[in-house]
C-alpha cells in the first residue's frame, strides 16, 4: 500500500513481527495509545514515537510499531489541541 500525501499509516508491529496481545486487558500497542492519545498538544508523530518506545520496552523488543506515510512537515497534527485563552491570568 502506498499512502497518498497527507496520510499517516501506523501498524502495531513492523513487517514480519506479530502484534502481541500482552498480559493485560489491552494489547501493548492499544494500552500505550490510550495512554497518550488524549494528551493535549502532543503532535501526532511524537505521539506515535512515544507509543513505539513503550511497546518496544514492554515487549522486550519483540514488537516494534511502524509508522508509514508522508504528512507535511509544514504543519503539526493533533488528536487533542488545547489553546491558551487570550489575556488569561498567569502567576
């Protein structure tokens, strides 16, 4: 599969690896994704870097998520974006 420009595809495991179920209620990939996905202002590429690092650690390097695509470097992408209100009180 060749993604169109502006599309990011994320696999729970790279080619040739099995996506592990883990010992908990969720898989290591799903557990880590849930941990980060609602973090405000966490850029999507950084989010999936953190997920990858967690999964590699949790699985003792038996599973490595893989990201494939071509998002524009001129823009940032977020699942949750939090803006500071103008003239907000600061200590």
